[in-house]
């Protein structure tokens, strides 16, 4: 059965539980209008109409949904069939609010960024159902995301990080990623981004053991 025939709940569960390119493409097709409108309206409420900022925050919303193996989608509580639309709407708005609050905080000279603790990761330590391998993989993924944040330019950071996660975590090809309307990159552009970031991450991970032995 084609994914266009899936109910919203079936589609979201498929995206959350499997690295399925076609399912994610249908997800973007269904949710892109909602996410784009919410981001645009919330940006305007902050007095911003910058198209580049809007595009970055749309990408950041997808990034939140993809992070940690699509944890937000996997743990979503389906109180009614269309509840996911309200959830995505709130998530997109919060992404925008967090961005502008951070911008205003930096302008006030605080220079501090507050980050929430990853509660599921903390719970994994005490939950025997989590294997040591799963914990190690999560630590590695977190380290990779930290390295990506270090290497990417501020103007393209969220876009590059999204490309990396879609390619390695969701199994999407460069052509699939380039077809996403929020990225505005050619297939060659996506391939170049993946190659550049992969080389950097591998180099940094290889250098860590040598630095520890020094």
C-alpha cells in the first residue's frame, strides 16, 4: 500500500520505527505547509520576516523530529488521531520562540546558553531494558552532533546538521534530501555537504584516542 494511503498515525509510526525514505517524504509532504505557516507567523510575532531565518527554523523543526532516532515521534502519546498536528504546531512555535529568546539573551550580554537535560538518556542508566550497546551508540551520536556544531558555519549549521542526520540516521539518499523543499540544494550540494562533514567527524573521532594517549 502506498504511503499516501496511510493514516497520519500509521505514517508517523512508520517514520518513527523504520529508516524509510518514502515514508519520510510523505511526512514532509503532509506537514511542510503546517510547519512553514507556524514558523512564518511566529517569526512575524517577533518582528522578523527574514526568509533565511524562517528557512533555518523550518529545518530546525525537522531536526528536532529526527534527533535521537526520532524519539519525539516514537514517544508521542496518541490521545486522538489528529493530535500529532497540534504537537507539531507547538513544536514549531517553540523552536522559533527558543531561537529569538536566545538571540535576545545574547544581545543582553549574558553569553550563556541553557540546555535541558536529556531525561530519556538519564533514565537509560537505571533502566535494565537498555543495553550497553544502545547507551554507547547514544553517546557516540551525541558526540557526533557536538562535532557537527563545532565545524559548521553559523548560517548553515542547522541545514548541514539536518542533512547529516537524514543521511545517516534516516537512510535518505542525497537525491531524496535534495528534493526536500526547505533545503534549496542540488544533489551535488548535498553530496558535498555529506562528504565534508563525514571527513571532519571521522578525523575528529580518530584523533580522540591519540590525544588521550598523549
